[in-house]
């Protein structure tokens, strides 16, 4: 794994802007169905908005009807870390980028086969690197 990315709050805010900073560095959530990548069907890879690490492939993306981009798996076991989250009166599993600790979203055990997982991710936590040959 690459060395952890460490920046001051001021540096993160300057890089990410207010909306992304609120989600990535403060654990916020964008409103359902508002994210740029919720309905994206283009082939490519989804990267961490904080550090550019590859996180999810479009091959693992599916329509969960939850209002956020959803994936059945990550691109590698070492890309995302899981932490317990008891905020908002719920027990959930928070996901953060393993390289820069940016908040991504949560994982739930109600996804499709073969993993049975739904990685529910904020679009603001992601950048997309599309395949220019895909015109879907």
C-alpha cells in the first residue's frame, strides 16, 4: 500500500472545495439522487476524490435505487477501510479510503451476488476516469 496522504484541514478545503470537504473530511452525505455518478453507466474506474486512488470499477456498479452510486465490490481488498459508525441512531459500517482516510459512504449486506454487498458511495467522494471508447 502507498504511504498515507496527510494534509492540514486548510489544504484539504483548498483542494476539495466546500461541498466535497464536508463529505470527504467531515463524514457528510450528499442528498439522495443528487450525485453526479448515481446514474453514470459509462465504463471506467472510480477514484478517490481526495488522493486519486482507484476504488471501484464500473463492472461492479449496479442500480440499487438507493440514490447513491452502488458497487458490489472494490477494485482491491486494500483500497477501502471499514469502521463502525453508530451515528444517526443506526449501526452501520463506514467506508474510508485506505490512502487518505476520506469518507466514502457505507457498506450494507443487501447487495447482489456474488458478494452480497452494497457499497453505497457519495458521488462527491469520487472522480471518474472513463473509457473514451465507451459510448453507452
